[in-house]
């Protein structure tokens, strides 16, 4: 860098859009379909292949995916779903938007991930000690004890939704065999997000994978106002069919109202192009995380990486440093401002959802110490594939200066 030239700003995350991505979107814009066209099905097919799932249904964003999952599993009034306290608002809100109740689980203070014991403790606080489902959140690209949570959940009759909005490309091991997140080996449904800071970008976009054909059909129906053009679903024969028994070409039926969570072909064209780069993006993120780990070792024990979970090969979405702000006598907000003044963006993922005013009002005395401890120390540093290892060095050195100051 030349003297006097200001280094580029490094946000905590951002998309990497290349010429072929732009060309794919332009081709979609010039095609006959801007939405509900062939590229949606092509993207779903490619995502199913990338995750190993039998079915993939694309939708407008990750929040929509979670809401559609809640609808598909009937997590509405009279049901209870357990959600980890460290996650984005959408995980819990999706259940509430469908009318279901949420009970928050604590997490490991060193990973932010729900453990089987956390799930068991949350179950004990559910009405009658019973729940209907659990949403297992994969945070920053890591997963927790998937097998342990699966065993406990199934023993209690719980449905399982994996919130994998951070974890496209992550793999996990079960009995010595490696699986891909989204293959639903240990879940009923898996939800993904393709927001610009995620592993692949669609601008906005989401998807659900499943191995259950009936669930996939219901999700696809619900994302489009709840309407069906499938002749087998028609119940009003006099309206649906002509005198020869053929279905009327204009006809559709709605058994129950649904939202409009369709995703346009324009975005699926970008998603298809990005999905072809998934392995490259994931590999680059892992290289950058290794560089961060080596640099942060110099700041231990008051600054450490997330604890790694066994059997998981993460596709890192975030690089979260755990910082003992009290021991360093530094305020987190002040530290973030100091880093911003050096062109380095940071963020906190996340404020415990159970402490949000809406949820706190329902259980004002609840305390989840693991979630609170994780939140107290967490700071997300820049991580995206266009970064260099020199950028990582720059961030680590700036962090060291900001702490000493």
C-alpha cells in the first residue's frame, strides 16, 4: 500500500459477485421469465445435489424458509417449539408468526450452540415437560452435537428443524460417515439463507431441504398463496374439470391461505452461478479462519476463537472472537468504534433473543447464563472470500492496537 493511501474498508461480511454471476443475471433478465420460471427449478435441483437432500424448495429469504417450515410442521397455536437463545430473531419469530409458543434453550458459552443438556433443561420448562419441535441453530458455520440432540429429540417425540442459514457447505460425521448439512440425516427440514453476507449470495433468497415428498409439496404450495394446480388435489370437480374429465387449464384450488414467498428467476440465476463456486468459497473461508486463529493466539487468553465442535468441518460464515472485555478493561462499543476508525467493520452475533422486550415480557425472570456469557464476549471480525491473509493480519493488528489503547 502506498504511503498516504487509505486502506479499503473491511466489513464483517459481504458478497463476492464476479463477471459470470453478472452474466447469469443478465441472461435471466433477457429471458422469457423473470419469476416462477425454469431457473427456480434448476436452482432447487442444484441445491438438492449440493446438500444431498431428496427435495429442495426455494423461497424469498431465510426468514420465509423458517416460517414455511413452521407451517409445514403445523407448529401453530397449542404447540411449543424449543429455540436456542443465541440466534437471529427470525428463528423464534417464525414460530410465533404461525401462532406457536417458543421456549428458549441455553447454549454453550464457548460456541453459542445448544447442547443436548440445554435441550433437556428447556424441555423441563415446557408445559407438562413436553414440546412439539426443536429448531437446532448452526451458528457461524459450526454445528453442535447433532446426533445427541437427535437422540433426545426423537425420544421425546420432537420434530427437528435445522436452522442452517449459517452453514451451507458444512459437513458432519455420524458413526464414521461424513454427511452434508441439509441432507436431513438427523432432521426433518433444513432451512438456508442466501443473504449477501452468507456463503453464497442471491441478494435475498432462502430454501428448505427435506427428504419427505409430502412436506416438500406442502412447502411449495404454501410459498405461493397456498394454491395448488395439481389435479390430484382438486376437490371441486364441477369447477375443476370439463365435460370430458380434463382439468380446466385456468383452474387452481386453495385449501388454506398462504403467503407469497416466491423467489424470482433473476435471483435463482445468481444463486445457480454462486452455488457452482460453493467449494471455492468454503475453502477460502477456512484458509482465512486458520490465519485468524494463528494471529489471535498472540492475544490469548483474553482473546480466543470459538471453541471447535468435534466431528464438524465448518463452512465458516462468521469469524467470532471471544473477548474478555472486563479483564482487558475495554468497552465493546468503544472497541468497535476504534476498529471502525481504522476501516474495520465488526458486529455482534447475537443479542440473546430471550432478552428481547417481546419475549422477555412473557418470562421476565428467565436467565440463561451460557447465552449471556457468550453474548458478553462475542465480536464478529471481517470474513469473506475476497479477503487476503494480509487483510487478516491487518484486522488482528488493529484489534491489538485498539485493545491496548
